[in-house]
């Protein structure tokens, strides 16, 4: 499949995944760590990505967190609206959506 034939929605989700990994990587290097702490505690409704897969990018691992059941994460993948995807033995990282990262991290502190 040539670059021109790649589904643009898939490319966008892959971009979100790699951007999220970069943001997470930068957050763990910060001295105060607020963003990193918030990223490690995803909440229902958060935009999340699965970061522990050995295979790398999986489009079903990027979406909105619907619920956490025990150690399992249930998300609605961005590319499959209305569907649920259950992940076991995985770690998800939350991403800020629609606001500045610092404000997003501070909102977590205010609710604690």
C-alpha cells in the first residue's frame, strides 16, 4: 500500500499515538511531575493510548476510556465509534484534550 492509499483517519490516530508517547516522555523528565502523574491516572472520558504493547502502534489502543474493570481497561477506539475494546495486562496513559497541559494537570490536584 502506497503512502497515498493509507486511510487518513488511521494516519491521524497514529499521529495522536506518537504525539502522546512524546508528550508522556517529556512529562516524565520534568522536575515537578504533575503532568506525568495525571497521565498515569486516566479517568473515564479521557483520551488515552496504550503504551505497553510490544507491537508498537495499535489503532484500537487509542480512544476514550469508558471504564476500568479490575485491571482491565475498556475503551472506545477512535476509529470504531460506538464499539468497546477491552485491554488486559496493559497500561494506558491519559492525554490532555482541548486545554493546556498544565491546566489539565492542576484540575487533577483540585479534585484530590
